[in-house]
C-alpha cells in the first residue's frame, strides 16, 4: 500500500469548549449549533498535504464531562500532539484547560507538541478570559497559542496545519 506517515493527535478540554466542533469544522467543513456532548471519545482521521509530503492525522476527540476523565490517559498516552481547548466566554473552562496542560505535561510523551486553543472568538462580546493572560500562560509553559472559532472557521485549518507542519519537521 501507499500509506502516509501518521501521527496521533488528542484533543482535550472542558465539556462544551468546542472540541468536537473544531474537529468537525476541520474534517467535514460543518458546524452544528446544537452539537451533542461526546460520550467516551470519537475518532477521526484526515490526510494533510504539506510541502514535506502527506501526513495522516489520527485525531482522538475526548469527552469533556468529568465522569470520563479517567479515560483520558488512554488517548493522550502515545500521542505526538495535543490540543487543549477552552471557551473564551467561560472562565472555568480556562482553569480546566490549565489542569489538562499540567496533567499531559506530567504524564504524556516528553516533547509532545501542545497547542492551547482559545475557541469561540466569534463571541467576543461575551469574553471572560483575556488573551494576554492565556498567551502568557502558554509562553511560560512552552505551548503554542491560537484563537479559533469553529463557528466561523477562523484559524481552524491554520491550527491543524500548524500542528502537522510542526510534527513533520520534528
Ligand atoms: P464535550 O463533548 O461535552 O466535551 O464538548 P465539546 O468540547 O466537544 O464541545 P462541542 O463541540 O460539543 O460544542 C459545545 C457547544 O458549543 C455546541 O453547542 C457548539 O455549537 C458550540 N460551539 C462550539 N464551538 C463554537 C464556536 O467557535 N463558536 C460558537 N459560537 N459556538 C461554538
């Protein structure tokens, strides 16, 4: 077969932060105003074309509800990259995101590529988490930072392609 090199990507974050919405926007080009909460985890795969060649991203979209927390290590262990998402209109989701960062940095693969993602930037009038605070946190913890909207598609392709390019260079 003519198989692409592949990399495992995990998406973590509080329930409702927009994990599934970001993946569906990227993989299918869709957005659902009433996206259902994920149960357990969901798997998606997408082949990306880069200058370096193609890369297949195997994407694990985890469930943010607390009762699924104990499943998360199965998905982030062995992952080459992680996206930790929060909702800019929800301060608790930023607190939760920082906890995910600490957990994955302690338990995940050393040298993992990690992005902190501020989602729902289309809801700027309801913003509860300042960008400077998040950017500073990202900088201090060695993460890349990106602002996205799964609804408008702002920065969604950029996010996944940035990760793929970083992995392809690694
Ligand atoms: P869990 O599966 O429970 O962990 O949630 P999740 O992080 O996968 O969130 P999900 O993608 O299900 O989105 C939760 C809600 O937020 C849905 O109603 C989405 O339509 C909405 N949503 C997601 N992303 C955005 C966004 O960028 N902007 C706006 N306005 N709404 C969004």
